[in-house]
């Protein structure tokens, strides 16, 4: 049986990448999955699981040993020739997803790696779509409403992750006139809205684990505020959005914010989580500046579990406009669920799996 589509994907076997491959798997779709050597065994196990779960022949999946940070993606000349000739769709997910990432690593992986994938995409003989996974946090230290059509700014960044993802998206943006590109900007990705499953505890999970230490006591003082809204999106929404719009011609040339159009304030998030844990909300709300100063002290991470690199995200007021996303996703019946509707599922997963 011939393939109608051949997908080249980076970032496998990452949490989003695995789910995206499973979502896109069909009898007539072939996958070339770029995998770093140290993850080959994990990737092989993931492919076997996906093939069985989706009833897709194992032969549809090929693991390609390589590294986006290397010239020609670290792929052998023979493999590269096949990839360039057979690939029709590129999905670039690989990145150093770490708020505390070192500068050299961030530039090598996020920026130089994306430049290498860009070169690859430009050389594909029959490219139908190049899907690049960016982040809403290319906005850096900007405040207020941020449009999907906006990228350039000079407000600075909170870390090298933001900075290099911004620079990388700018490199992809340059190619929109020459290649069929769609850029996706997820906000803070959390677990599955139905099962709660996640692969990493960060972001809102810092607050969850903080309250879990002593919910009856710690719920009294709300460390959030009503000014900042933390934009959270479940991984299934992100995967559905990428999968659906990667096959939608109307999304070509667009930048899409996969974000919650109605995010909750950090104070509301605190009270919601506390109420789900013990049925009671907070009693006190200290001034945000006092809370931020406390969380920034040297001894705070050991007590709260919140690393210094994550503190700014609870105190910068940014709103991500999702007009383009909502217009494009509507025909596919895809909408972002509100955190209130699936928070309990996330907490159940954490309770069952306190350590990952």
C-alpha cells in the first residue's frame, strides 16, 4: 500500500510528540521520527505502543538517529537523501524546554537547531507543510494583549528559553513567503483534560505540590493575585489543534496561539485547587509584591518547591489573543476547555502519581 503522506517529526519521544504521532497515525501515513541516540530505546517502545493502540503497521514508523543541533540534523548521507525525497510534511517540536536552560544550550538547540530544520525543510523535494511549534512566551516581558500577528519587540526576556524561541520563530517567520508554514504557539501545557496524565511536573504543578504538603494550613494564605492570569492548556487540546490545522489549507501562513481565551487569575487558580483538595478556599491575600519578594528569597525553593526561574510567570500580566486560532479551529469543532472543567482530573493524576 502506498503512502499519501510522509511525516518527518523532531522531538520524539517527547510527551507532546508521542501524542501527536498517535493522533496522526493512519494506514496511509509514513513517519520518519528523528531521535537522539540516548532516546532510541524509549522511542522504539513508544512506537510499538502507538502502533498497537492505533492499529497502524509498525512498518509505517522509522526511527532516524540524529540531532537537530548538528549539520544535516546529524543524519547519515544515505538517510538524508531518502528523507528529502519522501517527506511531505515537517513537524518541528524538538527544543530545550527548560526555563533555567543555559545560554549555550538554548542557542545551540533552540536557535541553531531550528535553522538546521529550516534548511532541511527548504531542501525537501515535495513539501506540503512545515509545522513549527513555538510558544506564547516569545512575548518575553511584554505586558497587555499580545496578538498572534505580532512577534517583534524590544522588551527583553526572562530567560534564554524565551529569548531563543523568539529568535527561532523569527527565523521560521522569514520563510513564510517561500514555504507553506504554520506556526503554533502553545501557552503553558498541562496534563490531559480527561485522564490528567502528564510527563512532567512544572508550571501550575508547583502550586499543586506546594498545597499538597499541608493543604489545611497552606490554603489560608493565597500566594496568587487577581492581576495576572496564568494561561493553561491541556495537552489533548494542543495536540488536536496541531493535528487539525496541520491539514487545513486555511492555516498556511498563519501563526496560531493555542491558548485559553478565558484564563483564570493566579488567585483563582489557588482557591480552585485548594477547594478541590480540602473544600476550602484561602482567607488572606498578601500584596503581590510581598509574595514575589518572598518567593525570590534564596531559601524559598526548598520550602515552596517553586524554583526561582518559574516565579516571574506568576507575576507578569500577559493576555494572548486567540482570534486567529478560534476562527481556524471552529470548523474542526476544537475548543480549549476551561481549567475549572478539568482541574480535578489533573489533581487525581498527581495524587495517584506523586512522583514521575
